[in-house]
């Protein structure tokens, strides 16, 4: 039987929102502290708007350990090993696990008039700082998308 190497090009990862603070430039940390509760509420509102709030809650129930693989190095490797994935390209996460980057810099990249582009860029940089660190922990297996 021949073996197949599986590399996923659609993996998602990100920190719980409050843990991005250390990756936000000091210049923006006070703004981060003010924006965080607003972002969390916005994510909850989006989940309701897209009719996935109940589905997400049900889906998350009992999966805390596996979901921590979105930011925990060791747990992620266990999950990947269990799925038979040898390597991955990682993109920002979002509404399902409540771990999108700060300032609207997640995969949906909102562009409405409430978004401040300078802050959105900083949110992307904060995520990229974390993602670069996360990928360096397993450079032969992880690549940032």
C-alpha cells in the first residue's frame, strides 16, 4: 500500500481575541482594550445575523480541547496527526471559534464606515506576528497564508 502525503491548504488558526494584545504594537494597545468588547459583541451579532449562533454553540460544546488547537502548538499537532495531515497553510480564523484578529482584520475584512484602515492594518500585523511565531514552532509543517 502506498502512502499519500496530505497537505491542507485551508487550515485556520488564531488566538482568542484577548490574547492578541501582546502582539498589537504598544501604540495601539489602549485602543485595543476599548475595541475588544465591541469586537466580541460584533462577532456575536454576526453569528445571529447569519443564523449560525445556535449551530456554533452546539458545535463548540464538548470541543474545547480540540478547538484549542487553533492556537496551542502541541494540541494542534495532535489534531493534525489525528487527521493524517503532514503540513498546512494557515489562514486567519473567525466567527466559529471566536478567535478572529483584532480591529476587523479577520478573514471577512469588513469595509464599512466603522472600520479604521490604520487599525485594521495593525490587526493584520498583530495576527501575522503571532502566526509567524506559531509557524516557527513547526517550520516543516506550517506556513502562513
